[in-house]
C-alpha cells in the first residue's frame, strides 16, 4: 500500500473514531456508570474488535475478488451502494438504540460489529481499496485472491488502529474533562455528517470509474 493509501485509511479511521455511534460514548457511559476509568478502558478494545471485523469483511472481499477488468465494475457498484446507503441514512428518521450497559466483552464486540455494519463503516474504504493498484499486475493469478485478502485485512487493521486511538483519546477527554453533560449543550449530529461523506465518496468513486 502506498503512503497516500495508508494516510487515507488512517484518516477514515480517525473520522470513525470521532463518531459517538462507533463506541466512545458507550465506553464513557460504562466508565461513568461504574465510576471507573478502568471500566471505560476495558470497553474500548472489544468495541474496536467488532469494528475491525465489520470493516475487514468488506475490505477482504474487495481486495480478494477484484481484477484489472473487474475494478471498474466494482467501483461503479461500490459507488452506487455508497450513494444509496448515504442517502438512506440522511433521509432516515430512525435512530439506533443503545443496548443495556451490562454487556460482556463478547457482547460488546458483537454490538460493535452490528453497529459498524449498520452504519456502513466498511463501505467508506471501498473507494480507497479500489483505487489501490493491483500488486505486480497479477490479479488473475490463483494466488492473487489470498494475497488481496491479506492486503484488505491489513488495510482494515490500519484503519481500526487509527479509529481506536482517536476513540480512546475522545473518550478519556470527555470522561476526565468535559463529562457527558456537554453533549447535551453542544451536540453535533456526526451521523448526518457521515451519511453526507458516504454520498460524496460514492459520487467521487463513480466519477473516477
């Protein structure tokens, strides 16, 4: 992967980390509920693991199945899905509800996987992965699919590390300094912004295809 690709994956991860729906708000709530910073810190790894699994599924499929001839088709399909999903999120009035706070690590990971999948987290990586050149030009080789899948998993890993770092920093900042009450006074609908970015990313993908 190029430096530009890595930087873009990390930037998208940071953006996901800022989104309260991706888990940092849940972690803060756990910490405040148990009056323990340790509880907050323990909640974040399984949340990041669930996010990683959700993103990795999409990333591995994209990088394993594409070929030089299929890349254009994949870009068009991915762009249409991004635009459609983003518009649905923008126009939808439904909101996902927080589950109960007493969850095990496995349940937290499962919740995070479902939440990330429902919010289309993996879709955000499609334009980046499709734009990445096929290694060595051997996309038709039998070994290309496993190698591509590993590349996709690596991309998901870079993305999730950035997401986890930003989510950790935000969660600690809110918990230690601001408190959840600030969200009532200065709330910004990140989910709407994210949906707009999905639409924009889809349009860019379609134009480049």
